[in-house]
């Protein structure tokens, strides 16, 4: 039914022996990314892993990079606005839903008026603004925040609740795209710098302190450092969340193939929303039969990954208490 893909990654221990408990209880792992198809429970799993990390004493930040945020719903608290917020009722835990519009404004402010003017001139020099447009602006701003938090020493661990598969793949391919984009921009910036200075002097404009060149260089270095960190199994783990349905299996294959291409470590799959046995319910029994058949295929396909099975709940996972319960299931304590 499905085609086996190469999903193996280099790790310090055999892949199938690294459980979610091993990941969460390994203080050296700083970045955990939760991702998969839309509607499979990525946010709840991200929230649960963040809660467990904080309960262990790690200063933990949980961040949503999904344009359609649901992290606030999971924690039953408003985390919108693009600012880091203390999670109510928890020590060592902070949350944030990335505001891409706010991020773009901050980027432009950091670049400065001089840098923005040079970018505009560069785009016209190349024949239109489209050729110098920031690739995937929503994803780029989300990745910009990822860069910020990956360099932040105030947190022991950052858990990323990523967007559905397509958006996440765009976000994870950004290091190469942005590196190329910034390289072109820096080259143009260098070529135009003398011309811009000459024009300002000719028209009597005062020389302004311009950090845009330095900022772009710093960003380029941060992107390269992030690429290394994301590929390091001692620092980063991508946890795939899926449900036992055909479309989710196909999408998971696509995600795992891309993660393998970019050398992003993935050792665990969470299979969520498994229908429990209920012989008195014909609908439930049929759903369970279908899920169990797909679950067998998942085990066959991904025998080199550790699979954690999570039941379908009769209520919404919401708030610290519910996320703690889910977390205990993820690490095998309940």
C-alpha cells in the first residue's frame, strides 16, 4: 500500500531505542520541533512536551510558528501578540505565538531607513521588486524568530509547534534560500554603497550611521549556525505527529523524506487519536479496524523509528492539567 522511504538518521544510540522520554529527559537537547499534517494534534503534543520539560526544572519556551495559531487554546491562555508570555500556573514555562506582521516591521526597523532605501534601489536595479522579494515572507519571519530563540541563552529548551506539513517544509528549506538571498543582497549592497554615498554627498545629505550591512552579515552567520544546530541530534529532535489514516501516512512519508534530505534528526513518531475498543459501538469498531490496519503499515514502514501510541480522548486537551496527563502518556507513565 505504501512505499518505504529511507528515514534513518545518525544518532548516538540506535534510533529505535530513543524514546520520547529519552528526548525530554535529555537536558542537552535544546530544540524540539513538533510537526505533521494539520489536525493531528501537533500543538497538544508540543504543549505536553513543554510542560514536562518545565516540570523537570528546565527553563522552557514553547513557540507556535503556525500562521493559524492554536497554542493559546491548548494552554487556555492568550499567547498572541508576538511577545513572550508567562504560562499561568507553571514555573519555568513561557509561551508565544509568532506575529509575522510584527516581525516584518521589526526587521525593517532594524534594517533602518538607509538599508531599506538601498534594498528598494537594488530591487529596481534588478528589474523589479519581485526579484528581491524576501522568499516566503511568513515562513521567513517565523524562521527569523527561530533564529532569535536558537541563539537565546535565557532558555534551556525551546519547543516549536510548527505549521502543517507544507508550511513547515517551506520553513525548513529557508536556511538555504535565505543564505542565497542574503548573499545576493550583500553583493548588491556592496556595489551600491559607494554610489549611494556619492549621491548623498552630491545632494548635500549628511552621512548617517548605517548598521544594515553589519546586520545582514550577522543574519547570514546566524542562518548558517542554525543549519548546523538543526542537523545536530545532540541538540535537536523533530517529533512527527500523525493519525492512523491513509492521507496522514502519505504526508508523513513526504515530511520524513524532506527531513532526511536536510539531515534534521527524527527518531520518534506519535500516532495520535487511536480509537479504543468498544464492541457496543459499530461505528467505533469500524473506525478502530481501519486504524489498526493503518497502524500495522506504520509499524512496518517506520520500524527504525520509535512509535508512541496515544488514544483518542472524549474531551479536548486544554490547560496544564490535561497537557500534563498527555505528557505522561507520551513518556509511558500513564
